[in-house]
C-alpha cells in the first residue's frame, strides 16, 4: 500500500509497503522525524485510508493512541472512557468498571471526575492510553504513547503491552526512546525514503541499544556493565546449550519465581543492581521473547532492569 498527500501531483509519504502483522506479535517502527512513521500507524489503525493498495484483516476491536491527544472534549475523564467503551461494544456497567480499573492502574483515579480540558498533559495522556486498553483490543497501535507519562505510568504501559501480546493481540508502536521495550519486540521495521524496511532483530543488535529496560529505570543507562552484575550467588536451573549458541540476559526484580518454571528453563542468579535485589536470567535467544512476556504478565509483575546479549561462550548456569 501507499499514501500520498496533496492530490495526484503530491509527494508520497509511503509507497510499496507490504507488511504482515500476525497475532501474538509486538512490532516496533523506527525512523527519523517526518519519515512517515505516524502515517504508517494511522493506516494500520484505519484512521487514514491508503492512496493505493489496501489493508485487510484488521480486528474488530482496534485501538489507537495518537501522538497528540485531543483533550478539549466535553467529557470528564471517566465519562470519556465509558463513552469509548460503549463505542467498542461494552455494556455501560462493564465500561465503567474497566474505566475505573485503568485509571487506577495508571495512577489517575483521582481525576475520574475531572473535565478533560482541565487535565494536565500527563494526566490527559493517561486517559488516552486507558481508552485504548479498556476494551481488550486485538490490534493496539501506539504512536509515542509513553510521551508525557511519569515513570510509574510508563512502566504500567509496558506491562499492559506485554499483557495484550500474551493474550493474542498485535501491538505496533513508535517511541522516541530506543530502549523502549528493547528485547521484547518480535520485529523491527524502519521507515526511510517513503519505504518500509526490516531492521535487524533486537537480539542481533550491539552497543547501547541493547542495554535496555522494559520499565524505565532513571540513570541505569549511565551505569556501564549493569547488565553483567549478577551478584555472587550461584545460579540455579539449566540452559540448553543447543540451538544457535546465542544467549540473552534479563535482569529483573520484584516478582516471584514460579513453581512450574519459566520459558526456556533459564538459569537464574540472585544479585543486586543499583542496590536493588534482583535476579539475572540467562536464556537462549530463541526463548527470550517468551521469557519477557512471562515476567511482564506475572502477578506480581517483574520490573525489568536490563536486557542484553550474554557474553560469548555462555551455555551453563550463570554464577
């Protein structure tokens, strides 16, 4: 498909886009400012129609968070969410309950009765994100949705994204922070010169873009080598040394190790990161996405400190 602005003689914002978005998939879209990322997301979400080609198979419940939320609407925060829930087919009581739940999860419950026009940018962004999540969309499209959110709300949105993907949804997102959901995306695409091209898988990237947390941890990017600090405790579990030989380390805190084990049977070692007690999991790269989804959707959820390739030669329980 393609999208052109300005009529038959106008310039192409996008052209020749051929993209499949299966269920259970998290997709990151990258590109410079003005490259066409937002145009692509609006086409995927159905906000705009392509000039040529077509989009098929869009789920009935599709949700979209724009880069700029139109807050000057004649609703309170809760009233707007209930209204959008009704539009998505929820009963009024169910929509009201889900509105209250999402406002609480994003730390905005006290603003339920506040008119949208009186909300701060951060609070209105929480409402924008909540409206996209309250009806369990099968396709969730996020255009800089984390911008304006506080640290706790950004981490909650990370968890919500993991929950939707684990439940079978497709999530497509753009974010200016290259560390956002690093290591969790199943595919990455870059928009350049009006074309969409596949970018290297996250597990194959090197350098600072790999030292990333799924939840924001201020200052962690300034602590070189934090992904390798696994403490002195002996790890338990086993890692299958087969496959392509690549391993990933996930450092996390706050959750509980399940009795039934984790995807990929990762080795795990207790330690600290910035003074916080944590666990570093070492797992084959092929199982890293499943492990991250399991940690994010656990109850209580894990807080992800870092995701990074394990040192060459890893193939036994971390120590």
